[in-house]
């Protein structure tokens, strides 16, 4: 049974912008975040519990259908898109070779090496 729910045009556009800018797969993002979040202490039994923010929230949104978005998910998408665009607007001369800049983008699910 299909849900008959109307999506606001602004949310439709944000959904598209989010998925355009978050250009890594959920698996790639989760692997990156696990690498970033790993340390001396072991991970908990919950596979997403120890993932760093905002990556864990981005992964949660990527798992959802548009009709299932909450207001919090919409906020996550907005912050993510703004964060990625802000970093892309301040691209360093070294571009993706600038490790700190690339890591900041990867934390948000965007790999500048995959840009079209």
C-alpha cells in the first residue's frame, strides 16, 4: 500500500541537493566513519552507535525514503548540504591533495575525488 503523502517542493529540492552532494555510498561513508571513530576502545554492539556525528545522522537519512523524513532529518540534510557547499566554496589551492579539507568533506559524505 503506497503512502499518499505530499512532499513540499522545498523538501523535494533539498532531498535532491542532499543526494547530489553526498556522493559516496552508505557503505563507503560508514567505512570512513568507522576508520575516523576507531581508537583504543572497542566499538559497542550497536553497529552505528560509535560512529562520529554528523556522519551517523547522514547515514540515517540515506537509509530513509523521502516520505519517512522527520523535521530532524530535514535539518540534517540542510546542514549537510550547507557544510559541503561551504567547504567546496573554500577549495584550497591543493584541492583534494589538501588532506584536512578532503577529510572534512568525507566526514559529510562527499569525496572530492568523485566529483563529476
